[in-house]
């Protein structure tokens, strides 16, 4: 990506990756174009954005004519971030969901027990992370909604079945399938420089069933045949091995800070329900989450926390630290 992209550009780009309708895409692309510094170095990106804008306009018109409400399965975003579970059949995605959430998905030794994407909330300390379990991807099948969900996710977990010899091949099939689409798994999330329609989602490799005696040999084969540079967290979803490390890594990867809000006339903040923002997020970002009007009418705020003197008055652009307490004044 060209240097010197503004925060607004990057935010619009993130929303573009998460857009689920051509109308949303259009708004984000237009904002990206507005925010793009216009010089020789960004000529190509400008042209790319303009082409994408015409395409999104066409798609928006088409979908309006067809009377469709968007082309994607809608799961509202909830919690500190969204993590999508991806993998071949029987790799233990649902077993992992059962291990780390209160949800009780069907776990069974035959493929396609999970028929459509299913959200569940994973607690981490006092926040929740949204996990989305998906049907398996095979050489010739992928749930049509899974691609959009992977694209818009903050993190993907690539499950590999180390309980069976087919596991390594099945992992190759998943990657091969996704490689034919505009949505790929990668070490980090970004849009391709040459083609911003091509989107990469940060992924952890999660080889599962480490409790099985042959698992280690199969893991060696996986490294040999499917070399990936993703961070790796081998687990046993059913025995619990490695689950804590993975849970912590998932939360860390979201790179958010927690903020507790306090009403001006209250002594204590609301410690029950922290808000979360990306690290680097500001008082204004929190105000927006509390209420749109709060963001519009914000005069100032007081902050208590490790990075400021208690009760310091700040403006909307003040960057928050983990566990800050914020009192918004409108
Ligand atoms: N030995 C062992 N079996 C597991 C583990 N996790 C899942 N399984 C089994 O693998 C099969 C498929 O699990 P499931 O969670 O339904 O896989 P999914 O298709 O990826 O959702 C089930 O029979 C599970 O009992 C594990 O950590 N160890
Ligand atoms: Mg399942």
C-alpha cells in the first residue's frame, strides 16, 4: 500500500472489507477515493478505486431492480471482534465452539453436521468475542456465505484434522478452494495493492486432535506439504490442550482496548459491560458506540486510567488505554 494513507482512509478500507451489500461497498469506496492522497504514487490505486466504484454502482442498481436486500447472510457483529472458523469436514470446529462458549453446536463424526454459519460468543475476561462456526469447505463445496464472513472477519482460524490421514489433504483443499476466490487466508489482513477487490484475512493455523497418537507425525506432514507462515496453535478441542493459549492469542490479535463508561452523576463506572475499540481508538470512537448523538454533541470528557492523571479533561481525539474509565460530557 502507498505510504501516507490517512486514518480515515484506513477506516473506510476496513469497512469496505466488511461490507456485505454493494450499497455499503459504494459508500466505503467513495470515501476511500476522497481520502486518498492524490499524487503520482497513487495513480494506479485511484484508477482501481474508480473502476471498483462503477462496478459497485452497477451492482447496486442491479440488486435494487431485483429487490434484493443485499447478497449476504447477515450475522450482526457483536463483541470485541469477529473470528470465523474455517476448515475441512470433521476438523473439530464445532467441538472448539463447544469448548469455549456456552453454545452447544452438534459435534459428530460425520461431515456437514454444521449446515449454516452459526455465531456464538466466547468470553475473555470481561469481554465477549464473536465466533462464527461454518460448514466445511471441501475441494468442490463452500457455503456461499462463508466467503463474505471470512472477508469481513478480524481473524480466521484454519482448523486441520490431525485425527485422520485425510486431514492434511483436506487442509490443502480448503486453501485451494479459497485461492480461486477473491478472499484468501494470510498472516495479516490487507487488500491487494494491485487489485483491491482481492482481500486477505489474518489467520491462525489450528491443528486439532493433538490427543490422537499419530497427530504429531501428521503435523510434521502438514508443515512439509502445506507450508504456511500463519501463527500456529495446535490444540485438542476435546481434551482442552492448548485452548487457553489459543483463546488468549485470539483476544490479543483483535488488538482492542477496554473502556468503562461512567455517567457524570454516578460515583462508579459501569464495570459490567466494557466498550472496546481498536488500539489507537479515541474518546470520540467510544462516544459513537454509546450513541450517535453523543459523538455529534461531545464537548469534552474526563478520563481515569494508567495513562492520565485521574479525572483529566480531554477532547474527543484523546487516545484511550486499556481499562480507562471515561465520562462523556455533551
Ligand atoms: N480425538 C479427538 N476428536 C475430536 C476432537 N475435536 C473433535 N473431535 C471429533 O471429531 C469429530 C468432528 O468434530 P466436529 O466438531 O463436529 O467437526 P466439524 O465438522 O469441524 O465441526 C467428532 O466426532 C468429534 O468428537 C479432539 O480434540 N480430539
Ligand atoms: Mg461442525
